C-alpha cells in the first residue's frame, strides 16, 4: 500500500519547476504546468475518489488548504471521510444562513443594486471565545498524531 506522501509524486513535483532553466536541467516536459499546493491536493483527492482508493478516514489540513474553496469542495465530495481544516481566526462567518436583500444605490449618476446581508458576520475567533470551555476538548484520531 502506498503512503499518503507517495500517492502521486509527479503532481507534487511540478510546482517546483517554475523556471525554465530548472525545467531544462531536470528534463521536465513543458506540458506540466505549475499549480498551487491546494490545486495539487484537489486533483489528487479527485483522482483517488474516482478510483475509490482513499486509504484513510480522516483528512487534516492547515490554513493554506482551509483558504481554498476548491480544496474544501474536493474533500466534501469524499463520502464517509471526516475532515479537520484550519482556517484563519479572522475568517468571517454566520451561525445561520444570513437573510439577504437587494440594496439600491447611486454611483456616478447611475442607479445600481447589490445584495447585502441584514446581520453582520462575526469572526471565528469571537465565536471560539464565546463557546463555553466545557465544549472544548482534545480528540485523538490515532496514535502518533498531535
């Protein structure tokens, strides 16, 4: 069985070949394009999902992936997988889906409109501080994890 780090090394390696001299020196084909870490992870998850070969139940990722809607969408499409993804503490959210309305305004003589929310969002840090300590506890996913 392959480890998670060796699932598809060709996709991970291509992010390092931005510069033509390195590309030539390493004999990397031109058709391999640079992609961000979340783009690579997204592609790997979709490939594994299509093959039905995700060899694990939990997915854990840091903020670089938590900031990527495409990555979140990819892991949410993995049925029966549980994920924990870090997000910045200043991320804005609502506890319930916000009610929106159309607001009209004048800009350079034209009447324009935009969709606005009735309530302001709160930041995740504020939400976390408002939760009683009783509800915060450590989880151990498996041996050897932090």
